[in-house]
C-alpha cells in the first residue's frame, strides 16, 4: 500500500468496514502507562479513519499526551472479520 501524507494508505477492506454500521474499539495509553479500551463509532473519509469524542473525555486527553493508539473495527455480522490500525 502507498503512503499518504498522514500515514499508510487504508486497505479497501478497512474502508469498507469503517463505512459500514460496525463498532470499533480504541485503545489509548493512560497517564499511569496502563491501557484504556473503549467502544467507539468509527467512520472514514476515504483516506483516514475518523472517530468522535469530546475534549473533556479521558481518551482525548490520552491521545493529546501520547498519540499511540490502536483502533480495531469488527464486522457486526461476522466478528472474525475485522481490521486493526495503529
């Protein structure tokens, strides 16, 4: 896959999952170094994965402090079909 200005190009199957009615989970790093995982809505603009949160949420604060995240999107019809982005 080619790289874009924001990182690697998304795989077509990842785009398909993000455009569907599928849940994702996002894992961020807490100030203590422990991980925090939450269920989240995921979408895509075709080039990037897009998530929604509010600035007072812990996951937002975590990403501001440490941008390392893992985002997993699973197919609601087949949970063994999923995509992961880091």
